[in-house]
C-alpha cells in the first residue's frame, strides 16, 4: 500500500533536486530538462507549481528566500525540510526495492489479443516491431549523444528504457513466430474461431 502523502513522481523529483541544493521552480524545471528527466517524469510548469504547493503544505519543503535576476519577477527559492529528506529516502527505497504491478497498454492489448484474427494480429505486431526498431535506433543515438554531455549517472533510466524496448522487440518477434508457425495448439482453435465468425452463442474455444 502506498503510504506516501503525495504519489506524483514529479514530487519525488523536486525533493531530490532540493536535496542537492536550494532551488526556485524555474531552476528545478531547467535542471530536469537538462538531465532529460522529462523522458521519464511528466513535466509541466503548471503541474510543477501544484506539486510544490502540495509539498509545502505537507511541510516537506519550505520557502527559504526570494531571488531576483535583472528585471525578472522575484522567485521563491525552496529548501527541503528534515521531514522532506526522510520522505524522499523512504520513497526512493520503496520504488527501487519493491516491484509493483503496473498496467501498460500493450500488456492490456496482449491480454485481449484473441479478439482479432491471427493474420491480423501478425500484421499489427509486425508493424509494432518496425516502430520499435525505429525507436530503438533513435533512442540509442540520442543516448550516445547525451552521454558525451551528461554524466552516465544521470542517464540510468534512459539505459533502462532502451533495454526494455529491446526486450519488447524480442518478445514481439517471438510471438509473431509462434502465431505464424502455429506452435501452440490454441492458435489453430484461434484461427477456427475467427473462420466460423461470431455466433449468437459467442466465441467457442473448443477445437
């Protein structure tokens, strides 16, 4: 059970940034973008200010001072509180140590795959494989370029994402092979179900 007062990952990112040093919201956003964190954490200025307000309400961060650069409006600089540091550590420990069930759309689609005919499923999966190839190539190129400017410590999640994409590509390729080769008995039943069509009694998965 999630016992953290705020569940938005952006809130955790704010706590981590303020653990590094005191910052105003604009610097927080700039630092997250510079480190490519918007690829892993949804970042919008409106959401950022909302999260900051929630963290302040929970006394996990506090205004420290105001700063002004040139003619720009004053900016509030925030500092993490002792309670915020405790919460940040507990939250990170929970995320890093305990796997949780997530609900990705592709997994949901796979769970309902028999609703499309095998031949159509093959076409859809092959189209996904092609898009995955393109994504893997572009992501790998971007990661290589970023590694020249950003310390690898701040690119760990990008490396993780790339490995997940590669694993998914292998899975899709294997699944297409099983469907085409009819290596599972249920695939012949799957074919016959769609050959018969949907009757009044619904699909019947008996051979």
